[in-house]
C-alpha cells in the first residue's frame, strides 16, 4: 500500500503530538552524544509560539503526524551576520528567503527519507509564497542533515551564530 506524504500548517490540537515527536528527537540526540537541542530548546512553548505565529508545519503520512518544522518567511536575525556568504542578498525591506528551523522526524520512522521529503515539500510551499531561496542551519555533528542538505541541492555558505552556539549555514535557490 502506498503512503502519501503531505504538509500543512500546525494547529493548536497538534501541539501535544508535535512536542512528543521533538522530545523523542532530543532523546535520540542525547543518546548519540550530540549537543544540539540539549539545553531546553526546543520546548512546548516554542511549539506553541510557532503555531500561534502560523509558522509550524507538520509532515503527514496518510494523515498521521510524522514530522515537524517551523517554516518562516520573515527571515531570521541570526542570519543577518554570516561568516561566509549567502547565495542571495538580503533585502532589508523585504524577506526573499524561507527559513527552516526545528526540523524533526518521528524517530520510529527514520531511515525512510522523510526528512528529504519534508524539505522538498517545504521548498515547494516556500516557492508558492514567492520566495527565492531557503536557508537552514545545522550543528557540526548532525551527520544526517549534513548528508541530506547537499543531496537536496543546498550549498554550504558559512557559519552563523545562534543563541546556543555556532551552526553551519546552508542555502538553496528555489
């Protein structure tokens, strides 16, 4: 039986399932000895804020939540300063790029290419919003994302400083 993957905006009723998914990802990262997401971020308040702002997105497999991310079309102040260079120039009056943060896939479903599927669907959504590129960052030890991003056409642009440390910055033209 074929599985259908779709994305939609997260709603308040999704928040519990989203947090359980992200919390499971935090535990996976902890067991792997990774530092990312180990200092109280993300958390249920982050998910609620994403939902309230309309930026939360869920990946659905046959209608069941399998992944989560924030798809932000208003930029990210942390991306204003990069050690390196973005593919596109930032326009102070208008954001022309989407940002993906807090991407997580249900750990019980890993190994099925769902992060790639989710990012592909998010890129399609960003294109429909009229944006010209997508930016994303990841930790130096997130081997899965470091593998996936170049396969999807993201180019390594340098590093950015986030509140919890330095991240490797990527961008892909849409």
